[in-house]
């Protein structure tokens, strides 16, 4: 694995807590390019989208003593959402880059991945106001499995990470009957979720 530079390590180590990592991501603009940058390229360009932000957060977590875990939320008529997840005293939290204000940080207070997933349910919607979350990955993916491919520092796109996330089994959060009864969110919640959207 190509190592991080001393400057890159200092930057990542300065993000000592999950909340600091989230603030760092929140402060950089969201971009829509069809890229899958490594954490090195995110640091270089100081912009990221959902997948890149989650991979960056996983790298920052790793440098600060956590496991580098990615986790996938699956949707319908919407984009899937990738998060970096972490545990404190066996409780799950999450870090994420999103154009929607409600799909970002979660404090480590959730006893299970299902609890964590359901914390996103009402704020995971498309521009039509449809609640779109349908499933969550049954387990996070530990990115050390990709160390031989230098996922933290490569100049190549990391689409293989996204492909692997899609291959992990997912657990549905709704029955068919529940899906049929879903209502759309109201205009006030739609506007609130889109605060800062680019």
C-alpha cells in the first residue's frame, strides 16, 4: 500500500473525533462529477460526493484508531447512500457526505445497524418527497481488505469499492404492505432537508 505523506497524516490526525471528521466534510463543497476519488485526492481537491466523503471519513477514522468501515443504505427511485460507521462502547454512529442535511452525522447511540438505518428513514427522500430508504447492508465493509490496492492514496478511481458494497447482502426495512401505505413528506420537511443543497 502506498503510504500517506507526513502532511496527509497530520491533516487526518487533526480530525481526532468522528464529529471533527464530519465538520471537515461539511465544510467542503459537494460535487457531482462521475469520480470515485481516494482520500488523497479528496484532500488535494477539497471537494467530495457521497461515496468519496464516506471513504475519506473511513480513512480519517482509521488514522485516529477506529476501523475503516463503510456501510450502504439502499433506496428506490433515488441514489443509494454510503456512510462511514464507527462504534463507541458497542454503539453505532455514522459520518456521511450528502447534499441533504438529514443524511449526515449520527452520534454513536444506536445499539444495532437496524436502529442506525431507521434513524435515516424519515429524512431519506427524493425531490418528489417520496421516502426512499428500502434496505441496509447486513454488515459494514472493512476497507483494509483493499489495502493492497492502495485505496487511501491511489490516483485511480475506487469504483471497485462501490461494486463490493452492492454485493453485500442487504436487509429490507419495509414490508410490501408498508411500502404501499407510505405518504410523501410535506413541503416544510422537503425544504429543510434541502438546506445547502447544490
